[in-house]
């Protein structure tokens, strides 16, 4: 949840350093000069959000919160994919206990990222469908590289984005555009995303995207951190509280929905299509 602690304003010096939670699936690098932490997803081949990546994301976000970082930049180690969204293998023919843990962990990640007291930005250096778009829209600012796509495409897979996916999307886009895009399962090109306001800026390289994110985070340097965090909290509190109140119900709805034979069949066909495309 969004915390009310005052972030340290003490400037640091020296080179970047890797934080202690660096794991195989995420790395966190803190720039000692700016105090900004770059959280990188690195799960081959496509940063599919499986249980383990979600656990690492949650640990890394918590570490960044508690280490008084001045900002968080979320990005990917993959040159063409920010995140392919939820790992469909977690939802297809799922194992009973694991799928519960998986969805619970996804809820945890969203609550921590959307509710982070640290200012957040996403350097979207590749495709960002569904769960990837959820992560990006949970941040306060987005910079994206050209020739990629972003959006909530769930309806294209025959599945339904839950309310809290919509909350993040609605924190960026007006309701009319958000509703239409979700109903269509629309993926936006970088240029379309910029035009509609789904992203804030474009960049020609990952380095430039990270720099632009850092420049955005730097705009808070002279703003009282507690005042900033409490202001952000007021904007996001209702969305966060809604999921907190409905977590169990949300999990049960997800399990019921995902276990429907028609949904399983649809996921199977979608996976098959992905694999066929990959072989070409
Ligand atoms: C009353 C209301 C009730 C509401 C109740 C609500 C209930 C809740 C319901 C459930 C909600 C779930 C929400 C779901 C969110 C999601 O995130 S679903 C995932 C959506 N993601 C996608 O559709 C992306 C699919 N992937 C791609 O489009 C492409 O792979 C790519 C990302 C654009 C990358 O393309 P490319 O570089 O060409 O790589 P590929 O060759 O396509 O892929 C490489 C291998 O990776 C596999 N793969 C790709 N994406 C995924 C994935 N998401 N999960 C698992 N695996 C993936 C792909 O199959 C290839 O595998 P191999 O063939 O084994 O190499």
C-alpha cells in the first residue's frame, strides 16, 4: 500500500549499485547520484508473468520502497518485449494450488506498484500486451519505443480483464476511450498510444526512454515527498481499497472463470496459434 513515510532527500554520490534483492527474474539497479532505482524484468523468452516473476517483482518493489529510492523505473532486458502479459501456461490446464498462488501474487504486485509511495515510470522498450499493459499503466508515466504495441487485449483471448486492470487503464485514459479499447481488445501502436494519451512520450532507444523516465521522476525533486505521496494516495485510494475489500471474491471469480471449459478451450487455441507463429 501507499506508505506515508518521508523519502530521504539526501543526495548520494558514487556509481550505480545492484540491490540485495537482485534475482534471476528481476534486477534492481540504483543510480547513486539520482537515487532512482531501475527495476528490470528478465524472464526469457517474453517476460511472461508467471508465479516466480511475480514474486520477484513484488520483492523488488518492496525493496525499492523500503530503501528510500527517489523513483522507480520499470523496464525489460528483452530488446523487443516489455512483457507478454500473464504467462498463459499458468492459466491453461492449471494446477489447483499454484493458480491460486499465481493470482494472489498478481494482486499483490498490482497493489504495491499502483499504490507505491515512490514515484514510478515505465520505460516500455517492447511489446506490452495485457498484463504488460497493466504494469505500465500502474506507473505514473510511460515512455515507449516505436514500432511496438500496447493494450488490454483480453477479449481477443476470450477472457475478461478484471475491474482493477480497468482501474489502472482508467487512470490514464478517459472512460469512453478505455471502454471501447477494452471491449475491442485493442492493441495500440506506439504512435496511436501517444496520440490517445496511453503513453506520455516516445524515445528512440531504451537508454533514451530510461533518461526520459528519470527526467519525469526528477520533476518531483523539489516537491515535498510526503505531500506528493499523500496526494497520489488520494487519487488511487478508492481503486486500491476496492481490490483490498474484494480480494477473496476476485480470486474466486478468476478461478471460476478460468476453469470454464469454453475459456480453457479458447486459451488452448490461442496458445496453439502463438506456437505455430513462433515456429514460422
Ligand atoms: C462479471 C465479470 C467477471 C469478471 C471475472 C474476471 C475473471 C478474470 C479472467 C482472467 C483474466 C486474465 C487476464 C489476463 C491477462 C493477460 O496478460 S493474458 C496474456 C496476454 N498476452 C498476449 O496475448 C501476448 C501473446 N504473445 C504475443 O503476442 C507475442 O508473443 C509477443 C509478446 C508480441 C512477442 O512476439 P515474438 O517476439 O514474435 O515472440 P513469439 O514467437 O510470439 O513468442 C515466443 C514464445 O513465447 C511464447 N509466449 C508468448 N506470449 C506468451 C504468454 N503470454 N504466455 C505464455 N507464452 C507466451 C510463445 O508461445 C513462444 O513460445 P515457443 O513456441 O515455445 O517458443
